[in-house]
C-alpha cells in the first residue's frame, strides 16, 4: 500500500485529512483505482477519530477524488473537470473576483479555444455545436436558458479543441463571466441578439476550418460582451452578487 499516514493536530481535522489525501492523489502517490483502507485503519494512520475520517471521505467523494464501486470498497478516482471547475469557481466567488478580472483572462482563453476548435473540429462535434446554437436562437426570450446555452456553447468549443489544460483553466472563469448576462440584459436588451450573431460567425469559421477567423470572431465576441458590462456599470463589481449567492 502506498498511502502515507501522519497524525493531524489542527481544528477541522476532517478538512486537513481530505487535503492530505488530495495532495497524494495529485502528486501521483495514490493512483486511480487504488483501494484505500477502511475508516478504522485510516483513523489510526492519521491519529484522528473515525467520524473525522468519515467526514473527510465525504468531502473527497463530493469532489470526485474517491468513489465507491461497492458499499465496502473505496478507491482513488480521477477528478472530473466539472468538479475541479466548480471548486475553482467557489474560490473565485469567495475572493469577490470582478467582471474586469474575468474578462481580462477570457480575452485570451476564448479566442484560443475557438482557434483550436477550428483545427480539430469533426462532423460530429460541429453538429453538436450547431444544435446548441439552434437552441440558443429558439430561447432568445428566456434569459436564464440563454445564459445556460451560451455557457454550453463556449464549453463545447473548448472541448472541441482537445486541450485539457485549456478546458480546465477556462471553465471556472467562464462559468462566472457568462452569468453576467443575468445582470447585463436588463440594461442592454440588444445583448442577446448580438450574442447570437457572434456565435453564428464563430460557428461558421469553425465549420469552414478557419482558425484565424474563429479566433478573431471569438475575440470580437468577448470584447462586445465587455462593452455590455461597461454599459451596465458592472466592470468592477463581483461576478456573483451577494443576493445571487443566497439563491
């Protein structure tokens, strides 16, 4: 067994226990598929109570780092990108990151994602992107659905590029940035129509396998969204308001 144990002497030991297991997974000490000891043995290894171990394991399961192929067996798992993105997004919310900060990074990641998508696109992935775009057009009077489909459109583009680092890097900030439509559209009603037009140009460029044009239209799209944020006066506001956090 490759798991290293060490006694923990801190408040919220369940969190440090979970952090230690996570660190060993990320370092490669613990391999995907490797079986972890039972709760009693883990408690002895780390010098904590069984309830502390149980709570830490719940945390690890919720983050996709361990899973139970059967009720009595616990194994190391590879974390899914959506789990990691959600965790990073939570950290950004807690840090009160602003639309300006998110936009500055998206201006680099989204054009790159579109460029790679145009290089790697297949008939199947293009068809999936076309379907999302069609649903976005049909839902143009529903801000919530439009926001969801906008986020999905950009995520699909990132996945088409087959660069896992880019997908992981952009996903948490994109999830927060595109939530801005909730706050922008009441003050900039033309934003959804402009969004649909930009998406159409990006889709055309990807369909035509034109990386330079895909990159350029993605850049224009993100810059145009920034203009909407400016008109709404949200540049230096947190991407998720306190009110929205309570929902």
